[in-house]
């Protein structure tokens, strides 16, 4: 069993590569297993997680587009966009990952795969979306 951070990195990498390659799971899994030095089970689980993210892509990309006031969606780098997609999936749809952990992990991925500036950008966007989502889901206080 992979540690959650390593699993998240693998999901990020295959989600990122899926943007470039339209290969089938049967082709991608052996290649990525060799490249990332992980088991087939880990790759299958990561591929499943990637598919879960892709199923919610319309909602996720709409949230990114709405929250990004400084840059149009098209101007966000692929690395940042992929990290935002994974982070938002965890914040909005994965009940096993606390939102603060999802944000912290997205920042960690930025520092590892992106730039310090991208970490600040991703943090600001995810935090803003999280806070907006929390406010929208809180019940109105009755008097």
C-alpha cells in the first residue's frame, strides 16, 4: 500500500499525462508502472482515481474558471491546472480527504512539480473555492 502522498503524486502524473496522451489503460499502466516504480495494483487504483476526477471535470473546470480572476482558464499552466483539478476533486468530492489536507497537498505538489509562485496561486484559488463552498453549504442561522 502506497503512502497517500505518493499515491497523490502518481494520480497527478497520470492525470497530467492524460492531457497529452489518449492511450488506453492497457497501454498506460505498464508504462507508468515502470516509470514510477510502483505495483500494478497502485497504478490501477491511481487510474481509477484519475477517471473519477475526469468524470467531474466540467464542474471542476467551471469552479477554476470562476475563481481565477487574474488569469483566464486557458492561461493557467498545465501543471497548475492539473494540480487544481486534483485538489478541487479532493476538496469537493472526496469525503475521505479533509479539505485543508487537500489544499496543503496541492501546495506540496506545486512545490515539487511547479514553482513557488504556482504554489501561491493554487493556494489562493483552492482556499477561495473552499471558503465559498463552505459558506454555500452552511445552514442559515435562524433567529
